[in-house]
């Protein structure tokens, strides 16, 4: 449930950035929360925990980067659409 709320916050913040109320850099904070909550609630969480137990410390940041990239793409698209209608 928190993952969905954080994705809605990403969209809301990127719309506010598209309207010029805030800088787009502020969108990165909810993007990180959306990515980390999506990762912890997905089926990849067990893979991350298994990789950490085995000592592969590069798997978790890579998966976090992938999930944050998806949330950042969502924010970027909503920012782009908002700037077109401004």
C-alpha cells in the first residue's frame, strides 16, 4: 500500500515541478521511497536477501536502481506532460 502512495506522491511532485512550483530535484526523494518500497514488496526481495547472504553486495543496489529508474520514468513522463499543458 505504501508503494502505491509513494508512486502517487512521485506523480504529484513531478506535476508541481512541471508547473514551476518546485525544482525537479525534489522528485528524487519520493522516487527513492517508491523504488525501495516497491523492491521490498516484490518477488525480488528474496533474491536480494539471498545475494546478501552469499556476499554479493552489488545485487541490491542494482535492483534498487532498476526500481528507482521505473519510478523516475513515471515522474519524468508526468513532468513532461505537465510542461506541455502549462
